[in-house]
C-alpha cells in the first residue's frame, strides 16, 4: 500500500495552511483533523490491534503537496506498533533497528548473549554453594573462636586463683598452659582464615568474571547506542542532513535520549523530504487509554515533546515557513496592567492570561518588567510568587526587599491562602473533596508534569464544585465550575489534579498540555489572603475571573 494517502472525502472547501505548523504549540489545521479522522477509522478496523491500541499510543499526520501539486497526507506512529516498526499504512522508521541481518540486531544479540552468560554465572550451583558455605562457615568460625576465648578466660581466672592461694601449684606448668592455649587460638585463627580465604578466592573468581562481562556489556551497549544515533541522519527542507549526535551535542544532556528519532513527527518529515514532497501542516494525537503517570486523552491533539523532538525538529523545520511560536507573541504589550490593590509597601495586580510572570528566554513582556518600569525606585526582586503564563489572576508584588522577604516567608510557611476558579471540561460528581497526587517534572517533555507516587513531591489540593452547565460559541457544553484551594504550590498542580484519572478526570478548558486547546486556559487566581508585612493586618484581596458570562 502506498504511504501517501489521498482524502476519501472532498477537501475542496478547506484552504491550505499559509505556514507550516509550529509543532510545540498549535491548533490542528482542519486538513490535519480530517486526516486524523481517516487514520482513526483505519485503526478502528484493525481488529487484531485493538488490545494493544487500548493501552495507548501517539500517532501523527502530515499534510503534504507532491511535485504534481496533489495534496495528501502521511501517517505515522511513535515507537513500535504490534511488535513491528513497519506497517503498510504508515511511513517507515528513519532507521530500521529491526532489520534481521543488520548490524544493530547482530550486536544486540551479542549483548543479549553477555546478559545470558551473566545470569548463568550468577545461577551456577557451585557459585551459590560457595557463597552459602562462606556465610555459614564465617559464622561457625566466629563461634569456635569465641568458645576458645571463653575457655581461655576461665583458665586464666583459675591460674590467677591458684597463684593467689598458699597452695600454689607448679608455676612453670601454669605458664606452659597459658602459652599452649594462646598458640592453639592462633592456630585456629589461621586455620579458619585459610579455609575462608579459599572459599572467598573461588567466589571472587566468579565475581571478577561477572564484573568483566558487565563492563563489556556497558561498553558495547554505549558504543551500539552511539552507532545507532549516527544512523538517524535527519533531513530538513534545505536538503541538509545531520545525525542525532550532532543535533544533541549542544543540549544540556549532550547525548540523545533513548528513543530519539522514533516519534511520529520526525518520521513524517523524513519520509516527505526523501520523496521530495512539501510539508504543509502536521498534528499528533493520542489513541487509547492514558498511561499510568502521564495524562493523555483519546483523540486529543498534543504538541511535540521537547526532550526527544526539540533539537530534531528545530533542524528538520529549517527551510520551511513555520508559524511563529504563540508563546513569543507579545499580545499584551500595549495593554495596561490592572492594579487591584496598592499601598506604600506592596501592590496586587491582575495578571492577564498569556502574560509571563517573570522574563523568559524571548523578549516578551512580563509582570516583572511592567512593575519594574512602573516603580523604578523599588528594591528587591518585587515579584513574590508566580502564575503560569496561561493562568490569569492575582499576583503579589513587593516594593521593598524587606517586604518581599516577609511575603516570601509567608508563602514558604504556607500561611498565604490562595483560591482559584476553573472551568473543567467534564462533570465532577463529588461536590467537594481533597486531592493528593505527588508530582514531578517529565524530563523529556518539560514543563509537563507527571504523577509519581515514588519520586514525586507532595501536591495537595482542596476543591469545591460551584455549579454545572453552560455554553460557549453557541454550543452547549457540560462543564463543571470549581473552586480550588491549593495547599502546596507545585508546577501545574491544579492542571494535573484536574485532568488526571486519579484526580477529577476533567481537564481545565483550554489546557493544551493535559486537555484540549481553546481561546485561553480557563483558570483564574481569584483570591489572596495574607498578613500585611508592615501593618500586621490580615489582608484579603479578590478579583472575579471575568469568564462567568460564558457559562
């Protein structure tokens, strides 16, 4: 079957995109939505794949234009599907690690052979018997020597008694007895030392061979991984080619992560470039159940991961006219920053959704830059705490270093009360509750967070349902409006606690990381309660979200 698919339904009413998709923050183009729909129908018809598909997998589509001007789409999956990395309907991998006669499979089998040999040595009966005997005889030797020491101590006490009485025995005999017992203890010590050393030497011979094999395995595995990364020679629209080692050498980790180059997006672009087709738009979507720790929803579109795909796509998109990163578009540059409360010591501002709290890597305006311009004489860092760029609401700003330190201490001691209001995409049955889902960053896809009960940091949220129902854009929806009171301040805490199946299982509307993108993230910090650092008066500041009229 040809890898290039033409749409089953007419696309004459759909205009072509003006620029290629910015893969890390996008709204899927209608052509991508149509292509994803056709891929979904294909997957639904593959009965033999259903059990595996239910476990969840990322798929991608790429709209292309051929040299003859025809428009079609390519489809791909991340990693392996049904035990294979090649299927007729989908584009092939950039490099086929499953090629049976290829160097990778041959060397991989050699490394597997080393693993088997290590296991055989560890399970060899002679090795295990020597370890058992060494442990048992070490204990027995200590018991024998301890008993001898006890007898020697008792004999010495008896000799001392005899020396102290009038009926003193033969003093020479007492000396000889003492010397004999000391010599016997020394002989026993040497006997057991030699006996245990013999067992230890035999064990060490096994251990040295096992360690040698482990070192060989590590060396060959690292060399094979480097060799594999160099086989992934990624193209871009300019016809330039770079391998994964080159693409990741300037990153923090310096080397590519495992699985780099095997995601859907790089596969799609590589195949298009190989065939001389022009990429027009791209989207990736999840199919099946969510993984245990991550948050993925069936049929939802997701941005490309930054850990594995960031450096790769940065290279592969060169030569394409790509959409601007919306996060670097300064939509609030000309808008005034609303001040909700102000006195000589501090102020509370209402941060609009889409504005940074503090400066980022790009030259995009932030709350910090605004207040620094407004109060050039202020001392200290000013911004006391942060809100996500997509979140709107109340932020505390200190005008002096001392006030800043006092307010930060209140946050650290968790004496500041924060309340948020959110519009959730789904029905939350329990009217109120307490959520505890520990969180940690996803190192391969920052700033995404994952739930991790072993390595995550505690994250605690109280919630209360305010009301149900509403409409937006003329369409009836079934949202739940909730009030959140976070007891901890983890990154994306409310977003993950809302979306995760073990949480409320209803993502915040507009949350493109954990739910569906909308015109904004419907999360607003509406209330702050804190002790004024100067007056000592408990302050309460409130600002309504302003999106209730949509409900």
